[in-house]
C-alpha cells in the first residue's frame, strides 16, 4: 500500500498492538518495525518514486537470533535462585484445563461394564493374554507403548503453566502413534474392534482416559474408521453409553478455546473428477490452469464489475494467481507459501513475467520453507514493481505449519499461528481494498491493458489454451458461454441475478485433488496395481450468508446432485448482512501428504466497495499421497493422517478487523485436497468448527475416511458409505467427460502440483469451454445456481489449492477410472518445477 | 578413549582406578565395618580465609558455619543426606541398608526405614515431604511413606545397581540412574517404568529434574552430561568439555537456569546449559574417586557447598569462586553435603571411617 497506505498502516498496527491477543502472542518475536518509528512529520519511507515497492518484512513467531557474546563476563552476577516468570498463556487457562480433562472426567462412560471395579493400577500384569494371536499381541503392545509415552508426557507436564498446549501436543503425538499402529494392521475391522473392547476392559482409568483422548483426536480426522472401531463396544454398552462416548468423542478440544472463537465454517462442496493421464504435457496443464483462472476472473469481472477481486493461492496456486494477475486485473494477490526456488534457481530473472506484476501482493512464507528462502525472497521482492509485503512465519514449513518442537517450546498451536497469519492478510487487504476503491472505475481499462500483453507469449500457447482464452476474452458473459446448454444456463443465471440484494455471498471455489477420493472401490483397486495419478478435483463451494437463501440453495444443490451427482452438500451459513471479505487459510497436506487444513477468515470489509475475493489455490495432494501411501504404506498413512491434526483446527476470527466496524468475520473452511489424511482432516475441521453443520460434514468426511487405510484398500472397499457412493458416481461421471490428463507425480514437490492442477483446466478444454466447465464443475454450477435464485454475491472467493508434495514418488501416476483411458504416459520434465512464464 | 576400572564401594561411590583398557569389572564391595567413634565436640569449624568477617559490615562475605550436631546411628558408611523440602527432616541413606530420618533442627533420630537388601546409594524427597525414594544396590528403588515408615512400592527393572534417584517437582514421576548405564522414568503412583533413557555409555552418577519438571539432567562416568526432555524422553543437549573426566555429580540450580557439574578431576563447574558454556569453576577441594554431592546454598549468602575427600566440607562464594569456609570435623571422606531449604543449615555425611551425619549452622 506504499505511501498512501502508510498512515492507515500505522493505525492498523497500533490498533492491533493494543488489542489483539494474538498479536501479543507473537509480539515478542516481532522485530522492531523501523518504519513505524518514524516521526509523523517525516517523509514516508517510500516517498521516493524510485523507491522499492517492497514493504518491510513482518516476522511472525520468528525467534530473534541471539548475539553470542564472545567473552565470558566473569563478573556478571549469576542468579541461581530467581525463577524467570513464565508469560501467562493468552488463552483462557481455566477453560482450557477444563476441556483438557474432559476425557478424564468422562472416562467412566467408556467402560462397557460400569459396575465392575476399575482395573487396578497394576492392570498390566493382570491382562490375560492367553489365546491372543501374534497380531493381537503386537497391536496391543504398540498401543500400550503409545499410551505409556502419553502418560509420561502428561505427568511431566503436570502443573506447567501452559499445560493445555503441552497436553494438546502430547495427545496429538499419541493419536498419531495409535493411528500408525492401527494402520499397520490395515484397520482390520475385527482386530481393531477387538482391540478397542480389550483396551476398554483392561486399561486403568488414567490410561483409558489417554486412550479416549487419542480416539477423540482421531475421530476428528477419520470418523468413519473410528466409528467402525467403536461399533462393537457400542452394542455392548447400550445406547446410553454409546451416546455418552460419541458425545465425548465429538470433537477434539483445543487449548485456545474461547479466545479463538470457532465460527461456523462453510462446508465445501467437493467434486471429484478423475483425470487420466493421457497425452497432455505439464506445460499445457499449467496453461490450462492459468487459463481457467483467468476466465474465471474475467467472468466475475463481467458479472460484478466494480468489485475488487483478490486472488489467494497456496504454493503453486500462488504462482498461478500471480501469473493471472499479470494478465488480468485483480485487486490484490495473496500468496501463501510462495514457491520461489526452482530447479533453475530463484524466480525473478529478467524474463520472469512475475516482475511485471502491478497488483499489490502479499507473500506469506515459512521460515523453514524448502521452496523459498526469506533472503532470496527479499531479493525477489526488490525486483517486483508491484507493492508487495512479506510475512515470514517463524519455524514454519512450505505449508506454513510450524514444527512440533516450536509448538512445544513456545506454547503455540497451529490454530493460533493460522490466526495470526489471517490477521496479517486482513491487514494487508484492508489497506489495499480501501485504497483500491478509487480505482474501481478504471478496472476495465486495466483489464484491457493487461490483455495487450498477451500476444507476446502467444507462441507458447497450445491450441487448447487458445480456446479457453478466446472464451474468456469477450467481456460479456454471454459470449463466454459456448454451446453447452446446462452450463450456459447456469452462467447466464448468474449474470442475470439481481444485484440489488444487500446480502453477502461468499463463494469459495477450491479445487483440490483428492486422491483419497479414489476411495471408490474400483479406484482403489486400480491404484493398488499401479499407483498412478488419479486426480480428483475437489470442489467448489459457495456459502451463502443469508439464511433465507439457504433453503433455496439446498434445493439447488439437490438439483445439481441429480444432474451431476456431486456428493457434497452445500453449506449454508448463517446470515450476515454485511459484505465481507473472507480470508480463507487453507493449509494443506502434511508431509506425507495429506491433511489439509482449512481455515478461516476474518476479514475486513472494504468500505463501500463490495469486494470480490477470489482465492486461487490448487491442491493436488491426492495423487502423490496415495502413491506414497501405497508404496510406503505405514509411514505415510500414519504420518500424513496424524500430522494434519493441529493444522486442521480452524480458528476463525471473531475480532473485527480494523477500522471498519462493519466488518464481520466469518470463517470459510474449505476442505482442501484431502488425500487420505487430507480428507479426514478436512472433515475434522468442519466437525470441530461447526456443530450445526455436523451432519453435512460427517457425510463428507465419510469419503475421505475410506481411502485412508491406504495400505489396505481392499478392506475399505467393503462398505462404502452412501456419500461415498455418490462420490464414486461423480467421479466416474465426470471422468467420462473429462479426458485424460497427463499427470506427473514423479516430480518433486512442485512438479506434482502442476500435474494435479490440470484437472480443472483440462476439463475446461475438453468440455468445450467455460460453459461446460460450469456444468461439469459442480462448484461453478453451484455458483450459478445459487446466484440465479439469490442475490448477487458481494464477495466471491475462489480458492484453488496447491498442494506441495513432499513425497517424491518415482512411480508414475495415472488414473485408472476413466473409461476412455489411454495409455498414460507421463514423465514430467523436472524443469516443470518451474512455472513457465505466463502465456 | 578411557575405560574406567572401578573398584567400587557402592554405597560410598568409589571410583578407584581409571585405566586405559578393560571394562567395568570387578566391582568389589569393600567393607567399611569400622568401629564407631562417638564423635562429640571434637570438630570445629575453621574459617578458611583470615578471620570470619563481620556479617553486618561485609554482606555475604563469609559464612560462619559451626558444628551443632553429630548424628550417630548408621552402622556403615553414609551415602547421601537430603533435607526435606518443608525443612522438617533430614534423611540419610547408608551402606547399612537403612534410611534414617532425623529432625532437621534437633538432630533427633525420628525413624528408621528398613527394607532394602543391599546398600543404599541415594535417597530423595517428594515435594510434599511425604514420601521418599531410595536407590539401592539390590537393583530396585523403593518408595517410602515417611509418616508410616512403610515401603509403598518397589520399582524393579534396572539390571544393575541403582545409583541415583530423584522426584520431579509435582512428584508424580521418579527418575533413576543406574550402573546398567540407563536411566528410567517411573510413575510414582503405579510404580511402572514409563520410559528408559539409554544414551550413556557408563554408569549414570546423578540425575536431577529442573524446577519446572520439564527437563532432566544426567551425568555419567562417560564424561558427558545430558539434558533430556522429561515429557518425551528425548535427549535435548549434551554438555561435553574439552577433556571429559567422569562426571560424578550434576544438579540444576534452584531456578533451573544453570547446572552444577562435579567431575573427578577435583573440579566443580557451573554451566549455562542453554548456551552450552561453563561460567564458573570451583576448585581447591579434593575429588577424584567418589561421587560427592554438592549443593547450592541460597538461604544466606550464595554459596556452593561440597564435600571433599580430605574430610572437609568446602564452601565457595558462588560469584567470586573463592573458598569462604572449610568445615572440619569428619574423619573420613565427606561424601554428601546438603543445604536446608530455608535456614542456614548444612548437613554433611561421611564414609565408613566416620559413619556420622553432622549438622552445621550459621547465624548469618
């Protein structure tokens, strides 16, 4: 926001310093912001026209480096007595402790036989192991070991001032180990049920409480599996006990309860499209993606001119967003986990189109990110002409997840970190949007201007892209709508929808690939044989904030379901009458691949200018993850799944951002690419976040859960929950339409992402343009559906998720489901890691 | 690489010889059955440097500890003395297989705890002063109820002599170090071993929790000190000096910021473990064979107190590192010295030629 925004920036900062708990949370790590120390009459730091447009970096949770004094001061008095007072935790300690001990309080519910005396403390010696099989013994011992370390952690942390956080970390660890153990037996139903029954009967109360805590945590991630595990005991206990237990397990507790209010999330509507690898190259896919985003941007422009559009992207999605911003007019770009480093070195060479960006951009990167380095980032920022800000999250990785050690040592949870990041985004957007209002009128011109640049790169474009581009060029929506009747209807309905309504609509379109979705039987089977890329396209969701519309929406949805067989429900969210900007933080997959965290948002409202926020991110978690799973079964399954935990907690901001009082923050949870764990985590998020939407979320979560036992797909295929089936239907349905897309999973992190992304775009192309995209993409269709019946959305968030794959699998991926499957071939050039210059 | 050849009297913690080769072999037990001398008033406190300064003028210059009581009761070498956290009692463990609880202010023999089959090397109090844990050569630890004098639990699992033990601050965990080169963390309530930490390559000579209970420090004859995360049992840090003489004792400072390390080269060092460097070195005493306890004295001036193999108790100024007083009176190696939590009282205990515990008090 440069100089113009300077003053407000200062105010914002001052406000937050005084008010935000979360700011305090990280304040001691923030380095002194020299800009804010300027005298008020001093010239702004950026006053010079040639001054760099890079704003000072903001550090979140970055521990300042200690200066090592070289000499030993022998005369400095040593105080061996005074205990440094530990900072008071910022969350409500009492409340946190109370939720923390929930399981301990209610542990008795779990007992199948409540009348029997609790097992003695030396229960271990009394366990009668006769008749146990080797597998049973092994499994039991594993669980026992996990519980024992959890016990140690509990005891060791007892009385610590931030005990709830430490407990949370410990429980997550225990849950991970339990999950690992269960995954090692492929979640064999009999074995797992036996285990649960045995544990409940034999464990001493404290150990049982620890076990329940682990179950509670897992239940949030993999509800179906856990439910299946509990079935047998439930039948024994009877309804009352089962109900109590299920209540207890309903959602995992979080130490920050109360401080970070959990807003109701918008449940994402997921569409899963299978793409089969077939002859398209990565570059083309990329172009497709960019094309798709561009056309979406154009579409929104045409439907809602004068509304600011903000592109938000994760990882490669961020890159796509940036490239799009070069070509189309958008108000701002937010890059989460920007992949700066490529195989060819950092971005920002003279010919890098990103340097031409004029859109204000915010980079949020992890200090320990592999794809980015804070110092290289600074260099890059210097070269960008656009105003840009950088937020460095201390100790965070590519996905802005902080490490366990950091959590432990600093008493943080991922939800707190996510919240701080949101605050930063809100700050950034507040500045940009309020200033951007003035430019609204000029949008079209800008757009045109941007378009003029296109020809330069035209040579590189392939035909398909041209198609999409052509489609996107026309200003009128109608022109964009090609042949497909259904699609055109949808779209036109959008355009025709009345703009008069004051209601806010938030649209989150997340495209994520979920390989986990492959959970459908055939898919899984195929995968076993050859782990190829199955790209599922996960999908779009449009939350509408007005209650009245909810009903209508659902109906629309139903219609859609019939038409497209989409599995996911449309979330309706509570009414809020004000326009908002939503910031969705979708944190995705873990190392192993999976978990995605959705997020939340608190957003400032742009005064007067109804902002449209488009979040672009693309997740291509799935394929790799799955591969990873299949190849390295246990580890990946367990890891991926569990790791999601902290990240998955969604915190929504209740604080009204900034000066604009009208702001209301709401949470948009987009469940991102759920790969096996991903889906689970996403669902857990939803679960945790919203009670009211529980039924819906449980449905969605059902899907992911199945695939999660990666190692033993067969088992999962046995029973498909209904939603699953519907999903399967979708997948196959779409896959027919969509041809194959070459997928490269072989690529190291980045490479995979592009591979995943093509789905949406490819669809676009193969289906013959936008209209078809709309029809085949439930997300789009939904938008249109909703829009038709409803008011004009004031805010539209488009989220494309990008999933960095940390697993480098060498096995090629292709997807098996498509009928029109062609031999999949795809070697992705490693150079594809680098996003080619935007067309 | 040095290997340590130990002729060890378990109770007395003798490290007799230190050879280049060989292994920990021939751990012989020396009998210390010596006649008991009734030590009455023969001992006198001797001020090490010049005359004892006037306390009113010279703040925290010199303590003036004087012998108040000699506690007789053990029939063999005493191995450890500890004051209870509430200041009421003093517990002493001995090679005669019993623990005696004494009144901390009057030296009265309150209770004798019997149960171990072999010599006891260490004893420790719980934070509420209600329980004791003892480490014995019979490879077990025992948890005692002080009030009733009964053994509540016997912790079995070590495969060799248990040499040192401690409670964590909430006293729900017990840490023990053993000649089997491992440390074990036990749940106090159930007596179950929750975790075994094995990273040392020689007997573990001392273990201690920091004041918040989040860290454990351990010292071993292998010459290194390790710092462990109590919650996970992971080793967080290893402190090694240039040469690595066997570590005979370690403990955290009362605030948990520093670590006092005793090594068998007549040296005590105060480390800032977070920065991994040595801040202070205390020398002048003799300590080459035994695992001698040392202590922080913070009730009056800030001192470091340690026993010595020249039968004296040494007191250093924590800041200046100078010896401010030597307490003379024991007739054998002073194996243990402990400081009272609130009063200026030092308890010291000596080996088999002496077998007594002495209480020293200072009006300063």
